C-alpha cells in the first residue's frame, strides 16, 4: 500500500521546466505473504514468499478540482518483448510498406517525463506543544508576546516530541533552533545539538556579541544604543534528543525549551505590523548516504504586541538635599551679602567700578593677544573647557543628589530594584526597593557619584551614557493569583532615562556638565586651630575660619590660565526665628576680608584664606566658604562652588 501526503505547490509563470520533489511511503504488511504452488508430480504444496516489489505506473495530479493522469512510459526492452510475444506470431511480414503522409503521422511529444525514485529511511515528525497542554500546535499557530520598551518577556515553555510513525524508526538525529525575522538579523541560531556546530556558533558570538553568554549580559545589552530593537534567547537546560525520541519517558523530562525576548529602550514603532518573528525548529533524520541530508522544519509565529510599561518621566538636581552642606541657608545668606555689597557708598562703588573696568581692560588685552589662537576648535565646547562658563551654584562634593520620577503605566504593581546597590535614599534612610502601584508616579531621591570628565582611556567621557547606566533600575510586576488559582505572567524589565532625549538636553544646555561631572576645584573649610567641624562658644567670643582651594588635575593648563577664582566666606543662621529676624540687626560680624582672589598659575600662592567671626546672639549657625570661578572668555558669568560640608557653631550665653 502506498501512502502519499497531500502536496501543494505553486508553478511560476512562464516556466518551461518545473521539477517537484515529494515523498511517499510504501507500507508493507508485517505479516509475511505466502503463496502455495502445487506441483504436478507431487501432491505437496510448496510455499513461495511474495516479493516486496511494485511497479510505478503513473501519477494522478489534481489541479483546479480536475484530475490529470500522468502515465510513465515503460522501457524499450519491455515494449519490444511484448510486441514480439503478441504480434509477431499473428501478423505475417509485409511485402512492402506504404509510406504515410507526414501530416497524418502521429506526433510524439518532445518533452519526456523524467521520474526518479529514491529509497530513503523513515523520517521523523516533530510535534511542538505548550508544556501545560496535551495537544500539539498547528502550523499556523500564533503566540502573542506583550512587550514594552526595555522589557524582558518569557514565552511559556514548549514541549518537543517526535512522532516516530508506524515503523517506529524515524528518530531525530540533529535539532536546530533558530530565530527568524528579527529586525536587522535574517536568522540567528540559538541552539544546536551538534557539539561542533554549537562550539563554532559560540565562537562567532564571542567575536561579534559579548552579551549573549549569561542572563545578566542578556539584560545588559539594553544599555547600548543603536542595536536592533529585539533580541531572543533560548533556555534549553537538559534538552536532549534521547528524551525527544523516547516516548516512554515522562512528558516534559528532557524535552522542555523556553524562550526569552527582550526589547530595547528605544524600540518605539520600529516594528511594522507587530513584526514577522518566528521560532524555527530544523531537524533531520537518518540519511540514505553520507552525502545527503534530509531536513524538515516546523515554525511558530510570534505576534509582538506593544504595551505600556514603567518609565522615568523627569530628573531634577537637588543640591539642597546634599547632606551637611546647608545649601539653602547659605545661598540665601550669600544673596543678602551681595545685596549689602551693592549698597556700598558712592565713592566706594565708583572705585569698585573703576577696578572692574581696569580688570576688564586687562582681560580684553589678553583676549586680543589670544584671538589668533582661538580657531574653530574653541567652538567645539568640551566638558574639559567648560570651567567658569556656566552661571550656577553647586556643591563641590563627590556625589550629587537627584530626584528621579518613575511613572508606572502598567496594569499591576511593580517593584523597583538595583543590582548595583540601592534604589535611592540617603545614608541614614536607605531604600533597597521601591513599590509603585499602577497609575502612580513617585519621586525617588537618588545619590550617585559625580562623573569623571576623563575616562580610563584618557578620552572625554560620554556623560549621557554614564548617567543612563548609573540611574538604570530593574522592575518586576507582582504576581497576583486569579480566581481559578492560576497565576498571571510575571513581567520583568529595565527602566532607564531615554538616551536620545537626554542627549538633546545636554546639547541644548551646556551647563549640564557642571551639574553632574566632577567639580573643577576642591574646597575645605575648618574652624579654629583644631580644624573642628562643630564648636560651641559664648557670645562675643571670636573664632577663626580657614579655607583652602586646589584645582583638579583634569583641568587643562590653558583653561587654568584664563580662569579666576575668588574665595568668599559666608555665615547663616540654621534655625531662623530668633531676635535677629525681628530686630533687623546682624547677629554676627566678620573681622577681616570676606573675599580673596587666588592666582591659580602662581605656585607660590598657597591658595588659602582666613577670617574671624564673632556672634552677638545665641543660636545655631553654619559657616562655610565658596569658590567663585569666572573665565576671561565669558565676562559677567560666575560659577559658584560651595564646600561639601558646612561647619556648625553653637552660640550660648555660657559654654557648658
């Protein structure tokens, strides 16, 4: 009996020769057919086995609901033998042959049908089904994949089985798992049972992509920009061909495979119509000869559905939250101090203006002398050259405080975490994880180290990439049980600042580097001879305040030559509301110069300053110093840097 599966194919237009290869199975009964032949002399019958041979007479092709028989032409030897046996004995040889006219002669088809039959071993048939289901999936099955930007989706596991057929001999000898249709990658081999091919594939991955060996590297690939929007990974722990071919084992033992798909943070609308991503299982069975391999495939289509996920909506720099800097009180006091300076008598103000004009003329001469050296290279603003060129007030600490707003646009509660450390908080109140309910936006205080302006290779640091990496967080949704005791799919992913938006902000606001990068100066402030950070004293007793500034090594020498640094002391009441606020009198007085300009290019200058302060009222006060940096290239622009920590002075009537 011959069993042939239905075959459908498309014949290209205007084709003269078109070959079709199709398989068919010859089923032979397991019981041996025997035929009894009686001899004339003996009455005993002889048993002769029936040979397992057959003749292919032709094919029946069905096309457009019509059946066309195609009969195969027999060999000339068979036809000659048949003619001799049937016609030679009945028809006498002719005396002469009358030549028929050519137009009545039957025409033979020039095109001869060529049919080649080749015997191959029994082939396997791979069946793919969900691990939780008993029925195999159909060929046109679609699996929905819900993805948001930066999310890692785990597809429900599949179970692989081999349908050995009636003979039970069609085993799978090699299995490959490929990802087909990923944007930018036509096909990618994810898994191969052949050890040599798998080793070669791993070597290629190491040479081309270093983020495909471990799960952590698979997640880290989303930190880079410009990559394809989708990436797929297979988890085939314990998958082997023996378990797939052996049906006697428990279902799922050694035949389960999982897939993970990750979307980059800039996936957006790069996938048209949900993409055309497919999981392809390529497998082959026994071969008729070493030079021939018979491969089959089974595909599962993935339908990408974009959904909303968590996102970082805003980022705010909060220098006033720097621990111990007393930023807000000192900034208000410094503004009042400058207003009192502007309200000086006319003769002092005229002399002050004259000094400013003379200083500006000297700056102008210097600029004119250097104008020949200033070319188009100066137009390219580098973060190394932006010293004293941005109006702003900062804290010269090694860390910066940010308020990061995270909006949860998913349908479930998410938990934010950070593999590198804490999500946010301060030293006294850390926040290892943060729970955000659906539809809520939270602001998280984050303390991160300032970014070095020069990286390890001696090149200018990409501050956008560094900031994105330091503020990236992991998130996962809470698993909620349904009414039928079934669990929802647990969603995981990463949330980070949009890189493209951040780069646009940095290009538009050049002062961004001063907010996030290492300060150009280092400033220390101390009180008294013992350099204490907190002292107690009585009313009217003076105390000496010392400060010292140093320029950082990364500042170029030409920038140092064009910069001017002025040290200025400042004092503020930490607990306002005392008699000083009602009387309008200053509760303290400075003895000595409040400001001193430091010559950065002069090595003999110790770059320090000192003054004395006395208090007339009880209270708690903070004393600090700031370094005002200005550049000759940008007159009128002043950049203030406060000391990292302010000193506390407690004034009492009697010192305990």
